[in-house]
């Protein structure tokens, strides 16, 4: 969200600054919720415990806080009582958000999983979201592989912190070999859908997997002490991962093992994320707004200090 970036012409970038979101990605979660009603726990209830993985700078956590709390006073009271409804995790330090417990931690660490459960007083999360992505290289094959590994790391900590029946939403880069990832996710969830929010640029290969109905197959033991290995001991008893007696099994893997629905989210008649809009209109002049939450300790601060010493 740089001051001189071409993103100044991005309508979602500008709307995020006007509303007070830290990044335009907040609209992606809002549009996913419009389509999937992510905050409904079923049976007329609402989710009460949410984890935001790879959360920095915190735009998704802002959305989660606004959805789970009636107002800022209620959110602040929850933090004072040490009973947050939202736990955000990232390797980078993040500016505080009302109602959100911010953890600086590694999503591959057992200590991070234990800290999440501790914040929920021993309970498991109802919903886990992850908008994390690696620094892209522009080489799609490498970027897709790195994103897939990040997704599997997020899935691993999810199996340790998500309650049965819960939901998982994560960013994914769609490519020619992505069907294997869909099959792997299908072994843990009753329903897996790929969604493309309207605010996500058409030129981007990003989409989001929306996984609902967490139900691991029989014999699966979640662990943060080892990598999540999904390449052996798979039985092909049923494509949907359920035996005739109702028990859960690992679904058959392969390029044609599962067909995942693809859904476009958001108001399709609304703003186009790939279009540049005029900064000023006939009714109002463009006013620059600084970033909502500047970086706390970015790497370039160290570089600037070194240059000043010279």
C-alpha cells in the first residue's frame, strides 16, 4: 500500500483506506463470507473462536473482530478478561486490534499450537483462516510449490487446533498440478470448494479453498512434531472418503480423484479489481490517506539507519 504505487488507482485499495482496513485483502474475506456464511456454526449458532494464520498486517483479523464482536468496547473487554475470540499468528509483530490476541510465532511450531488452545481456555477453534503467501518470484511452478507447502503447514496446525465439524479457509495458487492438493484437503473435510473473490485480480493465480466439515479419517493422529505426510497408506475404498458403515477413510489420490467446484464470490456487478479508476470524480477531489497501520519493524528501517550512520 505504498504512497507512489499504481495501487492508488485500485478501487479496493482506496476503499480499504477509507474504511480503515489495513489492506485491500479484507474485501476478499468479506466476499467469501457473503457466499459461504463462514461465521455460522450451523444450527443457527455463530462461531465463537477463530484463528487467523499468517495474519500480518491484520486486515483479515480486523474483519474477524468486526464479525465476532458487537463493538470495540466489547472487544476490548474480552482482551482485558483474557478471553479473546480471535487469535492471530504471524512471524512479524503486528499492531494491536480490538478483541484480537496477536501471537508472534511459527505455524509449524508445537508451542504456537499450544498457545492458540491456551487462549481459548483449552477449547478448539470453530474457524481457521489463512491468507498467507510466500514472496512470489514470477516463476509460476516455483510459486505454486511454495504456496502448496505453506498451505500444508497451515493444514497441519489446523488439524491440531480445529474442532470436528469446523471450517478452514486458505489461499491457494491454482496451477496444473493443484488437483493433488484438493484431494489431500478432501481427506480431512466433507466439503471442499475453490472460490475466487471479485476483489482478487483476474490476472492473479490466487484463489481460496473453503473447506467445511472437518472430519479426519480413522487412525489419523494430529501431531506438530512431524510434517504432515499425505503420500502413503491411502485406500481407494470411496471417492468421498467414507466407508459403507460411515467410518472415515483416506480418499483416493490422483489427478482425477476429485473434482472441486469453482465459485466466483462477491458482487459481480461491482468494482473490477483489474480496472484503474479515476482518482477524482466530478463530485469530489482525491485526498491522499496514509496507510492505516504502517509496518512496525520493516527491514528497510535497518537499511535506512545504516545509511544515516554513513
